C-alpha cells in the first residue's frame, strides 16, 4: 500500500497481483480497516461479454487458437526460439507447432507452470469490494471494455506480435514453479522490485492485453484517469490497482512522484 497526500485528501494505492498462492500468509486486516474508513474505493471492472461475443469467439476460434494459413511455429521463430519450444514440447508431450503463440504461452503458464492453481479465494479487489459493501462505501470502477472490441483486437494482432509473450512464458516455465511462491512472498514482504523482476510477473505483463500497444495503453490510461480524479477529490480514496500499472517504469507511481506528490510506502524501483 502506498499513501499519496494531496491538497484535498489522501489516496491509498494498493498494488494487486492476481493469483496469490495459498502458501502466501497474507493478512488483509489493514486493508479492510482502510476501506471501512474511506470515502470511496476504486476497483477493477470486468469486460462486457455478451452472448453475441461468445458466438463470435466460437465461429472465429481458429483465428485465436491457430497460426494462420497452415503456417507453423518455425515460420516465425528463430532457431533458438524454436529449439526452446521443442524442448518444452518434449518435456510436456505437447505439440505447439500450429498453435497461436498467445495460446501456447497461456498453456505454458496456466497448465505447465500451474501459476493459477492453489490460489487464495479472495484477492485484494475481493477484500476491498466486500469491506466497502459492508461499510456502505461507494465503489467506482474504470470504464469497462466491450467484449467485441477485445475479441477484434485479439483477432487483428499478427502472430509475430505475440512472440515476446511466448519467450517470456518459456522463460518462466523453464525457471520452474518456485517462482510462483517467491512472487507471492516478495509481494507480501513489500519487495516490489523483486516482484517486478520475477519471470512470472514479467510474462504476465508481456502478454496480451498488457503488451498490446493500443489496448494496453487504454487500460493504463483508464487507471491513470481514475487515480488523477481521486487525487483531486476530497477525503480518502482506496484504489486497488494492478501492481504493474503502479510500479512499472514510467508507471503511475513514477508519474505521481514526477508531479511532486508526497508518496509514503515501499520502494518500487
């Protein structure tokens, strides 16, 4: 948690990571207490997914899951990248040759590394939402992205744009599952640079939608607008924000510091 002191009040920024391991002994009592005393909270939104979006995904599924025009991984990857992928194929008895690089990366992270297995039931957003509901604290959210726009953005992305995501996912998977617990422990101990340098966190931040130049910028822009609005508001705001949005180079914390705001909390770089 970082505390930003403004001329009109206080903004408490909570750097959230998703899929906190159950092995991480996190005690959110301070967060619940801060939420109950706040004038407003800001938490993430969920995309607007309509039944029509589901049908679009079904009928266009091949464009999300396969490389186009019967191309194969070697058509896009250099020799070192293809050799690394081949080693993972052999280790996990998988054939990634025709799969889209994004889907391959997600498979490596979610099924081979199992980063989102055995996680806590409630993350920081859930804790704040429940505490705010209990204390009748108003909840604000960034504008939601339409499912149609998200699917169109993903379908229009060329295969090569997902290669950095694939490389980062391969690095995380090759490093091994110990990085999962380390990421959670470093987050709990407020070692933000260690979290940001963790191969798992790097992979999650390098993949769609965060790495997409248009969509990623829109996501970050929505959070920045909400936080700047909170900084100009009276009273206390608690905002649960993805840690990478706060602590990445030229992120929200860097921006606030450059603008002269007094920031109390852990070192983030």
